[in-house]
C-alpha cells in the first residue's frame, strides 16, 4: 500500500517564490556598464599598440626601389622579433625615414662591386633571383671592397639603378632594422 502524502509536505518540497526572486542578479547601472566598456576598449588599444610597437612593423612603400618584389603603394608588414638574414627583404630606418631593402651582407662579409656591374659577396658573384646590374653610387665615400662591421647589415635596393642604399651611406645598424617582410599586400588603385 502506498503511503499518503500530505499537502503540507508537498508545499515544503516546492521552491519558495521569494527564493526565485533572490536568485536573479541585481540590476546593473548604466555607469557601471560604461566604465566596464571603457576598460575593455582601453585593454584592446594597449594590446594593439604593443603588437605594432614591439612585434610588427607596418608601412606603405613609396617608390619602386624594390621593384618587382614590392611596388609603389604596397603595404608591408615586417616581423620585428626576427633578426635579419642574408637575402631577406627588410624594413629599416635611415635619416628619419622607413625604407625597404634587401640584406646582401652581414658582419664579416666583404662586399665588392665590379666595373661590369656584378655584386660580389666574399669574392663570389651574388646569387639573386633577378639580376640587376649593380654600380657604385656617384659621390659616395664608401670604399669597395667593403667589410661589414659587427652589428650591421649591408642593404641594397632590388632595383639597383636607385643607389639610395648602403652604397651611399654604408652599412645599417641592426637596431635600425625593423625585421624581414612578413607580408606584402598589393594596394593598386589607392
């Protein structure tokens, strides 16, 4: 036989109406929401600033000194955390400007330019994807053969007719190099 349940016992098992109301979170003020939103936006802005200050370099290339690898108006992103290496296209700073170029020599490499327009690295003809004749810059005080000093990189433009590179001003300090290219985006029509 089944035991009988009394109505009072059923009421004790049911949740209390006041208990349900107390489980809901208290209403949040508009001021609290606005402060919370501003804190989140500030954290995002600081994170983006840190990334573009210490991890990534970004610039728009002006001119065709790196043609055909990089054209006028292309957007370039570089990885600042990576050290430059031979034959790497890099962003670097010189005379207050951000420039683009290709590393052809690092510490200890001997760079020479022949009368025939050949680039020699440690007495061997440089292995390049596209061959442009390389000539010494006019009015340059850089003596060739040139030995790259410790902590520096010898940087040339890909389009070698433009001599506004290490042939004119010498090797670039590694601290002035913002790292090798990570990404190049064509920006035709902008």
